[in-house]
């Protein structure tokens, strides 16, 4: 059997519409919402979109003037039925053939009263937040607090002199813990209108998109000394920090992989044999996991590395005292010194040290050259330098 790619499920829903009895209403081709369109795959933008769909009531694209007053909800023959979706042409996409489409009808309302249509506007929010881009704050049940006159809805058909004083929006996407997704319905309801003109309300839903929450998980830099191994901390604060917008909802991190990367492999230990230097971005973070509903798909995580600084090991080399008889030259050699450390790490050894008196490896025995030596004690006269090993 070869590779089989099955169509993705797609739901196309006709929006509710309303008409004043005795008036014809063209249903148009764009009063609809859809859930399930594939817009990106593995970070690649596909761009599938629906440009139109046939909308009919009792087989007609225009509601006739003879339709009696009433509320026609699916599956009533006079409800609004979508079909024959048209996709925007996208290079490499087969459009409708890539989807198993389910069409869902909308409600058609015909009334002798004035038709007041309240339409929820598409909205977005960040995972973990309860307040949306349009300024609606939702509670734990998905009920939103709407600012009258704000940007979360539109209203049309309101009779002159009438006033909208209250409105509710509900959406499961508004709940702080709602996972990332783009298929959350926003449903308007409970409008409060004051005035004297009889009216019939028509509510039109929209979609809420929950976007990933941006956070930064940054490694904490490590400073050590050559010869001293260091265990890389895996703990919050000492091993990594959380920045950006921080964790959302009740999420907590239980682990983050913090490693020393030597250019080839990862390790949770910086070996004592690592040479003295500054290693840029050598301490890395990855693979965050958590509890309380934590799911990495709900986050846009930026992992930020830190530097490893290995300082030089301090070693003091002190020249040993030496003596000679006045008039006798003295070769200072390379081994008459004392080290502050009884041993060096990693098997390192010092094989020799340059010892000099007045920049010379020999104390002169004559009085005709620089550095003439008389019979005295010369404190600090032998200078060590340039250790080799």
C-alpha cells in the first residue's frame, strides 16, 4: 500500500440572517464561518481560504417578499443552507478536494418588526489570558463582559431613538485555559435595548482565535575555574529563568533540559579539563515539560543560551634562593622554584621555569658587565617567568 493522505475535516456554517416581512433579502455568498481550514503545516504557510459559498433558503438565493413571519432554524426548508464552497486558488493546493466538508445551516428570521442585527466580531487572545484583543474579559465559564460602544460587536437596524444598553458574548475560547486554536465560536445574546419601536433581534456569531503564549526560557551562565568540574543546574533560577509573558493559566514547569554543549554533544557536566576561555552560547536550554495543563503547543517558546566562562587557574611560582661566591658566575637553571600548588589538575605538570637575574639566566662573576654582583644579599633578585610543561 502506498502513501494515503485522507481529506481533512472542514465545517462551513451559514451565519444567521434576518429580514423584515414583505422585503426581499439576497442571501449573498459570504455570510458564513468555517472551522478546520489548514493554513500552516510544519511552519509552512499554505493559505487555503474560502472566498464564497452558495447560500439558499428553500432553494432560492434571495428570500422572497412572500415569506411569512417566523423563525426558521435548521432543518426547516426555509432555513439558510450553504453549499458549493469556492476556494481561493493557491499554488499546490487542490482546494475543496483536500477536505471532507460538512455544511451546517443558519437560522433565517422573518419579522414584521424592525430587524436589529448584532454581529460578534472576530477576536483573538493569547493563551492564558482572559482579556481579548477587542477588550472583552471572559470569566471561567466563558461569559464575556462587553463594553457598549466598544469593538467587540457591530449593530445594524437599531431604530432611531432606541439604545443598546447591554449585551453578552460567550466563547469557550475566552476561558484562560482554552488551548491554542481558531475554531471557538463567539455567540452574542441577551441584548438589552430601550426604546419604543418593536424590534426582532438577529444574532450573528464569529470566531475566536487563541494564539500561542510567547515565553523565553533562558539558560543561566556558568563561571568556573580550569580544573574544576561543574554540574549544570537543572533548577529554576539557578539553571534557567522564565521570561517573556511568563506561564499562563495554572501551568508550571517541572523540568527543562539545561546542558553544556561542547560543539558536538550535550552534557549536564562541564568537565574540569575544559580549557580556560569564554564559550559563547555553550549553556543551552530545551525540552520544557510541565503540569497544571502545560502543553508546549500552547506556547511560542524561545530558548536562549548563555555563556560558559572558564577562568585560568591561579598558580604562584616563587624562585628559590640561590647563592654563589663573589667572582664566581652562577647559572640559575630552570628548576629552582616553588609552586603554590602541590599538583596541577588533569595530569598537567610544569617542566621548567625561566629564572633570570637582570634579564640573564646567569649571575655574572665579573665586575665589567651590567648587573655587577658584590658580596651582598639581593632580595627578589631572581625573577621567575615563562613556565613550560
